[in-house]
C-alpha cells in the first residue's frame, strides 16, 4: 500500500539523495518527524498519526485495507514500546509492540491491535469482513489468535464470513444475543437471495448507506418484498441508520415479531416456471 508517507530509508531506495533534498527544499516532500516524510498528496489521517509519533493501526488501518469497519470518530494510532508508554490512549497488541515498518500497519498487525482495542461485536464485524473479502480464512484467524486469552477465543467462535456487509454482521450478532437464529444469505425460490431468514417466514433485509441512491435497486426490492408477501413471508427491511444508530428501538420490535410468531408462517411458493400476473 502506497500511503504517501515514507521512512527516509524507503525514499533513498527510490531516488538519489540529491533529488530528495531538492524535493524537501521545494515542499514536494514534508518532514513529519525524524526519519519520516510525506508527499503533499498523503492522506491527512496517516500524516497525523506519523506526526504524532506513531503509525496508523487497528480499525483505521483496516479501513484503508478495504475492510468494513464500524463508524467511529477515533483515529487509531499505535507506536513502538517507548512511544506507547507515553500515549496510554493509543492502541496496543498483546506482548511487545512491533517495529514501525510503514505509516499504515499491514492487515495482520492491524488485526492484532484491533483484538485488544475494539469491542467484541466490532471485532467480529471486521473479522467477518476480512473473511468475506478473501483476505484471510476463518482457519487463518483462529490459528493467529490460538494463543490469545479465552475471551478472545470465544469472540472468534462467533465469526461467520457469509455476511456481505458489516451491518449484516451486527444484525446477526444482536439477534443471537436475543436467542434468535437468523440464517444468512438464504436463497428462496421465486424471490432470490435474502440477507436473513428467521424460521420459515421472517425475511430481514439490510440496506447499506448507499442503497437509497440507487433508484433501480429501490424499485426492484420493493417488488420483491411484495412478491414475498404474496407467498406468505413477512419481509422486514432495515436501513443503515436503524442498525447502527437506532437499534435500541429496532431490536425490541424484531423480538416482538418473533414472539408473535411472524417467523413461523405457512408459506406457499409457486412451482418454478409459474407465471405471476
């Protein structure tokens, strides 16, 4: 990953020293701290982390690797052992801190820091995303943290890489906490693949933050909901904001639907090839 922030040794491996000195003199390269320099195009959060004396890690680094990370305002920085002692609010992994090889930690180093920093739910969310993206397998994650505390191993038991977004993982975990089993990514004849199916008939769909910008998807999904109703299913559609920010209101309503038996309706799907009018 080219972050636009480099150690001096990385720069000298790319260009002659005289060219680098000219770049510093004309402002193309900016000194952040001893031994670290940035291009003008470098991302602000990376520049801030290095200028503060550390590097980008944990959730902030995972986001830069393309992993779905729960929204938060905190910038996740870590340093070496000495720097971390001076910054108790920085992230740290179990054991000694690794050397700072890059302005943004590699995936595995970022995950090690996330395992201590993030809440259990948030860590499962990022692990699910890592698996879904094909960056690591479930077995890889279990092996990596096999020597970790029992608390962490219990968290890893909850990962499931079938979720296609972090908010799907959030929904799955929160329903599990209410002893509701939601099967992810179920294909229903004449309807298609749904995010979750609870029991025989309660469909839960989770719309991402960008969903409402896509008019065609909006129209197609409303038609699919109507078809599901016609076959006896009870489709429920949750927005990004409802999952991330309003779950205290949404969660009890889903529990009530299950209590009322909406997940155990008798459904009747027409045979394949049936023309619906």
